[in-house]
C-alpha cells in the first residue's frame, strides 16, 4: 500500500531509502543555494518521518 502522506517512513524498510535519500538531497541542495526556509522544511520533514534516516544521512 505504501506511505499515506503522513506518519513515519521507516529507514529499516529498504524500499523507503530512495525517497528518504531524495529528501536529504533536496535539503542539501536548498542549503547550498541559500534557500534556508526550504532547507529547514526538508530537514524537519526528514527528521519527523525518519529520525534514523536523518542520522544515517547526516541531516
């Protein structure tokens, strides 16, 4: 069924890695070009949906 748009996105479920890595990449890109609001939004979203992914991906 997949993710419903809310709630956790477990890093332990390997099919989620692509989405979680993409969110981390978007956060990094936003930070790199000075888009701090977008960086914070993406960073916080990642931390809220998967604290483990945020730690593993250093976000």
